[in-house]
C-alpha cells in the first residue's frame, strides 16, 4: 500500500547516515562516539532491547559499553556507576534501561545522568530546552515520529495535529515538536470530551495511549497522516500478535499516510538513540555534526 510509512526502511537509511557521520568524526577528529547502557535485573524484554541497541551501536562504528547489574543492586551503587560514567570522557551517551527494580527511584537515577550525556531526552534540562524551543536532546520515539512526518509530508506548517496521550516520554515532547513545526496542536487524553470528534479534525494524528486498537478508522480524517506509537501484545484467534493503538485495518483505508505495527515507529527509536549519541559527542567536543 502506497500510504504505508515504512519505519524499518527509514531507520535503515538513518543508520546509514549515522555510520557516515561516525566515519567522518573518526577520520577528521579522532573521535569515536561511545554509548553506555546500564541494565539492572533480568527483565527478558529489556535484555532483548539492550542486545539490539548494542548490536546496532557497533554496526554504525560506535563504541558500545554494557553494564549488567543484578536486581538487588542498591540505588547508591547505581548512582555511583552513573557518576563514574558521567566523568568518563570516552562515554558520550548514558542510557539506564527502564523499568528499574522497585527499590530504586527512577527519576533520581535519570536526573543523575549529566544532561550533556542524556541520550533519552529525559533529563529536566533537556525537557526544558525542548519546551522552550532550545537546542537540547529530543526523546527518541517522538524524534523518529517527526522525522517520518517531515519526510512524507514536507512542511507541517499550519496543519492541525492531535496527539492522543500525554505521557512525558511521548505525548508531551511530541506536542512540543509539532509546535516547533508551526502546527496547531491539541493534546487529547482520557478526559477529553468527544475524543472521536477531536481526532476527526486532525491532519496529523499521533496515537500514544497504550490501548490496543482504540482508534477506529471512522475517527480518522480522510487523507490524514496517522502515526501509531502503540505496541500492544494481544491474543486473537488463539495466536499472540502485536497491534498498535489504531485499528490498522480500518484506518489504513482512510489515511493518506500511516505507520504499521510492527514496522513503523518501533525501528526508529533505536536509530534515533544512535543519532542522539553522535549529536551529544559533537556537543561535548564543540564540533559541528558532520554531513551524512
């Protein structure tokens, strides 16, 4: 279908551009960006995700450093490791994989990462920079979404954008990015009156609520661009499958452009993590981001 936004192909292209930038940084500045990933405990989904991050980091020519800690690791020990990584000049990005064990305060740990080494865009300094139009690091998933939208639609200026979901990780930063592109932005959520009507007014509809197939095709304006951030595991006809927050079958026949699940937003998240790491390496060394 010509209206499908292929996140897998887009992410592959982005990784190619990142590899080119890394190659130039090595040749021109003797700089190899380094990404440290910290995993606490043995959450199976997190382990797979961390393994994929490490693999893709190495594939683009960067250094991948992994720290796997037991689930009983104390908050103090984790904070001490983060501080050690903050002071290590060969590490340009630090990512602490969430969720953390219950006895560890996630906010405290995330805020302990120096904002110049924050590659998730979760540090309050980077949140503030994004909210005020500054030059900070953008959370990976919203960054991937805005890249795909601009690639497919060109200028977003003047468009009506509706973001369904108000999380700090996706909904709020997504709204800020759309504002920066001069969209008229509505953040909708569980308390929104006439949610269906609000969605039908959107030229750009971003779904990020974590509820399987919550948005049907008749909530989508004909020709609208639909970005489905949801990844939900459900069982249907005795089989487990992944679905988004949008009912793809009905919405894809109406939308002008739509991301599938899987294969849409998901692959862009790690690619944007790599992009952010290269960006932070350049900032720390006060050099311009090389052309791809």
